[in-house]
C-alpha cells in the first residue's frame, strides 16, 4: 500500500496523490488471462521481488499500474484502523477467499479448513462471509484457534493425520462438502482429500513444499474435485475492499492485536 507520486504517460485510471493497494503480483489487465480473472497467469505480468522491484522499499515502480493497482476510497484516508484492515487484501485475505471460492463453499453447508495460519484464518472468515453454516478448523495453535472461533469457526480439531480425518468424518457423518487446504504439505493435502465428502471439492492454496503423491484413487472413487492454486488477488480485491470499507468483513489485523 502506498501513495502515488508520479504516473506514466499511458496511465489512465490513477493520479498523483491516490492511495493504492497492490496485490502480490502485477498484471497488465488486458491479456486473455486477466480477462478471465486469472491475473497471476498474466502473459506480461510477474511477482514483486526477485528480478523485479520489491514492495519493501521506500519507493517502488509499479509496472502496468492500471492493471495492477487498486485505488482506495478517499473517505478511508486518515482512518488507521480501517487502513490496517484493508492491507491483508493484498495477500492472505484474497488467498483465503480463493480457497473458499475454489472449494465451492455454499450457504448452509459445511466447510473444513486445514491449517490455522494467516491464510487458514482468512479462509474461516471468508467461508463465513459466503454463508457456511458449519466451519471446522484443523490446527494446533491455541491463540490462532481462538481467533478462528472469533471469525466464525464452529468446531476445532487439534489432532493430525488419520486421527483428525476420523474426527472430521464422525462429526460430519461423512465429510465436509468444501475443504480448504491452506498449508501445502503432503500431509495436509492428504488430510484435505480424505475429509472431503463424496461429490465435494477441495480448494488448495497452500504453496506446495514437500508435497508428493496425491490420493487420486480417493478423488476418483468419491467424485471429489480439486481446484485452486496461486490466488489471483487482483480479481478479488475490489469486492472484498467494498465489504471491509462497509464494515461487513472483520479485520484480520485487528483480531490479531486483540489476542496477542
């Protein structure tokens, strides 16, 4: 998040003085994939850092500004609490939302969230936003699980692997319709697939690290869908931003402060 100091000659939607929000990837906003709301696959885009400018500097050049940056409403200026609530939209909130959408969370149904990190907690929050009646969080950190309950989690599972699978299967009488995989390990993916209800879906957003074989037999025999990947945050920021500004979406950062 920052203030626009200068704009290039081809920038049309931003002006000097605008406060803007930047997702973790930049995109041109005009290619085939940007048009489909898949900006992280932009043909001309990329990710901040590495060979590109990083977002931790005092100043940064934003390529493809019109396709990347989102202007924050002027009425938010000066409201530090609200600005801090908006900041997670750049990454973890949009990623949690991507898991929720990918898992097909529906009003009145059950969602299970594997992982109690920042993305998993945002997954709980966005599952509640989409109307899930029952939200099960699988994690092991007491303070994070307390936040999950604050965000709308109705059930907590602190065991792991097969024991956790058995607990979820028993409490849901067959599995959750939607499962959010927010860790990225082989164990977490295996758990996510095993606790999915036949005909359900797993939305995976955990960056793969150490992930190995996927239980395709379980998915095939139970007609379980697998969707997800790196979150196209730029596609989600506008709708989530409206809810945060309107006070309809809780502040992830505010809750962390209250519980730390």
